[in-house]
């Protein structure tokens, strides 16, 4: 089977890191680039973190290209309380060896899409993809699929109405979700079903690999944050849903839906209005609804165990 040509557009980010490590462990995916965006932390830090992660995975062939430093129409509000001030749990890292590309993220994505069909996993604010649409009109036709972590039907995580990636740049999300490309959206209603527990962190530590130890180390403060906000230490694997969907297509139940973003709103800016009524059942926009967490956990354990010992 042909490998999926993939760009991961990301703001690493602890759960971004898990998603990236899952993708880089998987031969079915030809991960061409990590393109970075401001989100969980500023773009200097997300770019540094992306370079750290490709080094950790032993994949210096994966291009790291810097993208947008600020949302389209608002100021960046970081999430250092969730991901640590450096965006990756504030543990010590070696100086990254993988260089940053000279090419802007958006130009790189357009070039890769022009070469052959491309899939994009978008796991940060959607600023880069909105700029891609604006700078390269018609680019959507050359993108096979966009799998996005973002939005929520029922409750947000930054405000009662809004999920972080959409709330961080609602204007961008509105444009991307209105674009003529096949979108699969993984909202909070789905991602909160995908969790790792303390036994999984213990499993990762016990792998006796650099990837296992570092993944467990960055998940530790993330677990403490979850304990404080959700009342237990189970860590939510939001961004990994995009990679899980690409690798195990039937694992996540999906529905057709019409999705729009609230860009105004006195109390609801950044909310996604997800219309799942029957009339939208065959919509090209699909929304993740449910999954079996034990199967997801087994998937994570197996893929992350593929990295070399040491
Ligand atoms: C999303 O926001 C970020 O903090 C996470 O990395 C994820 O992409 C969840 O709302
Ligand atoms: Ca993210």
C-alpha cells in the first residue's frame, strides 16, 4: 500500500509530542515535515520543540519549517500552564541537531502539495492553513485530506464554549473549516475518551528507551495539570487522535456534520457549532464521535515500543 504523504502542522505541546512520536514510529506514514505555529507557546519554542522531537525520534530527515508567529486577528494567549513554560513539560533537552528549514511553513506545504497528493494533520491553531489558502488560491484541491484536532460540541476547555486550537485563532479556523477540502475534525467530545493513565506512564518508563523515558517525563506535569482541572491524573491525548485516525481508520466512529466557527459572540468566541442533523450525514466534513480507549492505549503502547533501546 502507498504510504500517506503527511505534513503535521503543530504547536508542540505535550500531546502534540505523543502524536508526532506515534507518526514517526509508523511506516505507513511518510512524514515529510513538521510545520510549526504559535499556540501552546510562541513559535520560537514550538519550532525548537519540533526539532527536539525529530532528534528524539532519530528522524533528522523530517523537515522542520517555522510558520506563523501570531493568530490572524487576535493576540496569542499561550497555554504554558498546561504544557510547561517551554511547551514540553520543562524537562532538560540536549541542543537539537536538526536544523530549521529556510522555507516558510506555508510555502513548504504548498510545494509538497504541488508535487503529489498530500495529507495534513493539523494539531495546533489553524493559522498556517488559513494563510496557505490565502496565499495559494485553489490549494485545497491538491490536498487529499485534512485531519484536525479542534473544536467541541458540548463544552470547551479554554472557555465554557471554546476549545484551545479554535479559540486561539477563530478567524483562521473559520476559513479552514469553510474550505473545499475533505476535513475530519476531532473535537473534545471525542478526545476526552482517549486517555493514558499512570500505569501507561510506568509502561513507557519501563521500555528502557530514550523515547519512553522522555515521553513519560513530559506527561508527568501534564498529569498533574489534569488532576487539578479534571480531578484525576489520566492524560487526554487530544492530538494523537489525528494520527490514530490515519493509521487505524475504523477505530474512531465518525459522523457527517456541518461545522462553523463563532468569531463574534460576547461569551462564545471560538466556539464550533457542529450540526450533526441527518441532512448532513453525507457531508465531506466528518466529525469524530467515539472510540474504544483500551484499544487506543494498546495502539500507543505498541507504536511507542518500536523505538530503539538505550
Ligand atoms: C488542544 O490544545 C492544545 O493545548 C493541545 O495540544 C491540543 O492541540 C486541545 O484543546
Ligand atoms: Ca496541539
